[in-house]
C-alpha cells in the first residue's frame, strides 16, 4: 500500500525526471495546470486529497512511463 505522501512524491519525481514542474506536467497531460498544486493536496479541513487514476494515467501516457516506474517498483523476475 502506498501513502498519500508517497503518491504525491511520485508525481513530483515523475515531473522532475521529465523536465517539468508539477503544473507543467499537468498541462502537458491535458489537465488543468493547478491539478497537482501542493495547495490542492489537502482539503480546507485537512483531509488528504488523492489524485485520480485518470490523472495518473494521463501523466504516465505523456511521459511514457509505466506504473512500476512511476511508483519506483522494481519488478522481480522468476
């Protein structure tokens, strides 16, 4: 299981690996540029807001990475 912080860090890391800011990555993926703003990662009452699977799918498509790369998982081979 991944934490809220780990998922958001993965988005920030993905953006950096591909030469984007978080807002630049969102824009490149056809999302609102504010989608990944740090200010939107928690609601006004402090509850964590999670990125949608659709948003994650779009940023993976624009960067050409897969889910394992995004999450930093090293698949084991048998």
